[in-house]
C-alpha cells in the first residue's frame, strides 16, 4: 500500500539509495576506468513509467538517475539511444520513476530487455495505477515512486538529460515507520543496484547478469503466460497437471495395450 507524501519531508535520506555519479563512464554502466584500475560505482535502478498513445502503460529500466537542487529538490535523469520511453516523455513531459527492489527484479529486468514497441510487452499480469497527481503509471509492487514533470531537457549526441520537478512521491507505509531506523527501512525494501552489467542485492550478492532474471517472467516458447511473483499462474498449473495425468494414464495402460497387440 502506498501513501502520498510531501517530497520535502525527509522520510529517509534519498542519498542513501542514490549512488555517486560517474565521472567517466564506460560502456559498462557503473564501471569507471582510471588508468588500469576499475572502480565499482553501483547505481540504483528505477522503472520509468509512461503511457502510450492508446493509454497502455509502458515501463523501461534505467539507472542514470540522481538529484538536483534549484530552490527545491528535483531529479535529473538521462536516457541514451532511441527508446519508446524517451518518445513518450517528449510527447507528454511527464513520467514516473519506480524504485526496483529484489522482489521485483525479474519483472524489472524483463521490462528493461523488451523493446517498448513490441506489441506483447505488456501482455503480462502486472498491477499498475494512475499517479495521484500526474497522468503517469505507477507500479504497485514498487515501494517508492516519483511522479516527475520535465521542466528542461538537454539533448546530447546520443542521449538526453531531463531535469524534473518532483510533483509527488508515493511510498510504502513501512518506509514511513518512524519507529524503525533508516537501515531497517532500507533492509525491508531491499533496493537492487547494478554495475558492470550485473545486478546486486542490497547485501551485495550477485543476482545475475542483465537479461537473466527476466527470463523467469516470459519466454518466447511460453507466449501469453502471466507473471505472478516468478511462479506459474493457476491456469498454467491446471494445464500442467492435465498433461502429466494424461501421460501417466498412457504409461499405465501401455503394458495392456502391448499384450493386446501380441495376442
């Protein structure tokens, strides 16, 4: 359950889930090269949510995200290359940024590795709702979501930086529990971080390479299946049990059939 809050209220230090910006980024996100040394700069992940022209929600996975100050706290986000998310931000001027946690990493990885122009991308079971202030999709499973409005953009050679006003913040109730320490609240939601094309848990363990966790959500040979916390849906279980039962019946009857064929 999310609650609305004034973004100026320090429920917890946003800097604790933000990472130091890269001063020289290689093609591996978060890997900084300085001479022969490789520095680890793990970055927090967010799912940017926009609505397509037909009203369908779309989510893309990004990590070039940090904060700015201009009389009030704001957000800066960078998107490289050509993506549907960028097209929709240009068209609407608004988007949501939903924090990625360990619990939703497979879903986030799926969104991040599936082209937004693919018609079947959102053909999965995922709960979303409209933002409380802006017309942006909010991912229900994320414990922290920003509703952002772009006030200035900086086009680059192969990317674009968006400077955004924070119009609203939606947080899970457990993040607003003043009876717990900041450490306890962060441990409860367990944000995922990334560097060198690898995902890491809040405790620092590897959770797989980019493109791996999302394989549990949807595969080409299982087109049309739904994602439910990484498990088969009830319909899929019924189909599976039916097939197994049919196979067992055939195996049980096989000896009798063979004897009948030899008589």
